C-alpha cells in the first residue's frame, strides 16, 4: 500500500476535521489547497492548478494563494457558497522538532466574515438560527461584525408563516435550523429566495439544557428568563459561532428581545414600492431613500442605517431616545 509523505499525512488528518469546507493549509507564505479542494478553488478563483509529490504514484493536484492577500480569495469562495477553513502553523518553525504542528483556527462562512474589506457590501450581514416546536417558532439574528444580536418568537405560528415573513424581512446570509424547520417546505423555499447558506444543525445544540447552559455561560443567569424557545435558538447559535471561530464570541455582549409589534410591518412588496433601499427601475441603491440618507463613514454604520429603514420603530419612547442620541452628537 502506498504511503503518503508526513506533511501530506498531516494535511489529510486536518482535512478530516472539515470535510464540508475548502481547507487553506498554511505552508510558508502561501495557503495551499490539495486534491478536490484544489480543483474546485482553481476553477472558482481562476488560478493555476499544479501538482505536488506526496508519496503516491500520482502527484496531488495543488493550487495556492499568498497569505497576505488571502482575504479577497476567501471572499470570492464564500460568495460562491463555499465554507473556508483556515489552517495555521501552531508553533514556531524554528523551535519545532520535526513537522510543524498545524491546526484550524477558524472557519469562514457568509455570516462570519469580520473584515470590513471583505464584507461584500454595506448591507447587513445577518447569520441566524431558526427553530420550530409544535405551533411555536423562534429566530435569533446576529451580525458578527458588530456583535449585534436580536431575537423574537411567535406563540402561534402553525406552518411557520410568521417565521417565514421575518426571514424575508431580515434576509440573512446564513441560517442554521432544526429538523422541524428543515421539514417545512415553505420555509425552505424562503431560504432559497434569501440566497442564504443553509445548515441543518445538530438538534443536540438546540436541546433545552444544553442551550440554556450556553446562554447562561455567555450572558449570565438573567437571560435564561427569556422564552424557552428563544433560549434554545440563542444557545444553538452561540455554539455554532464558537465552533466556527474556535473561541467564544465575546464581542456579543447582549441580546435585544423584540416583538413584531415594535416595528412598522413592511413586507417585501411595500419595501420595494417605497424604494427604501433599492430603486424600482434597476434594483440598484441609487435613487432610493437609503441612497439619499446614507452618508455613513463605515460599512458598519451603513448596515445599521439600512436596518433602521426597513424596520421603522413604532415606540414613541424608542424613537425619542434615538432622536436624543442624535441631538447629543450634534
């Protein structure tokens, strides 16, 4: 039986940890990809596909990108619907005995892009967890770049119609969900319309005790008083983020628990006809209300303004607080 080289053996062992992602394997000043990952990446990124001796009779297909400019390549792969696992050297090569130890430091998905230069646009970049149980549903949205997290639930949502409407309103880029959501055809169709990356997540992480422990560990015991289904959704999303980033998302410091009654209800048709974010004639931003108002200096600010426009407040107290904040800054 043919035996691969030690370096390739290390690559194959790490690849086993992320079978559903393209592995960026750090070798010196490059991230290298091998075998099927290399074939896929070379086509999407339009870079040369070469080969590397690996101990097998045939050379392993290989392609690579410079590590200092990897962000743009990662963004292109994520935009095409791929997950990207980043594998770095975990020790100083000068002090390493034998092969340098390597490990996956994070997995990049549409909802976990943090670099402002990589984020595709000034639109909100929501990741969400959506779950159903009987006639109830709950959903939590998180924008990884800002740490904003907000959640809501519906007590009477037979068929998931209210959950579907909320997903269409928020347009998440990545959604994790439990089995009842997966089995609801209408919800799956909505996620297709959103263009979101869909992940059927292990129900273990949505289980009441497991999720409650994750919420209490992250936010403290006061948050376990939230509706049980919300606790389960939030706990599942926190676990998912920790798995991707290989650490706790400490920049997420609070949850805004909201109800649909807090905001003016604007469906997709109303949003389009009012030209809030896109002009009707070419679907572009120019000519829309957002185009007139958006003078934000950062993408983070622009995404916040857009979320305010598509979800207008109804509470006089909250509207006044926002006005007072603007007055104080002026």
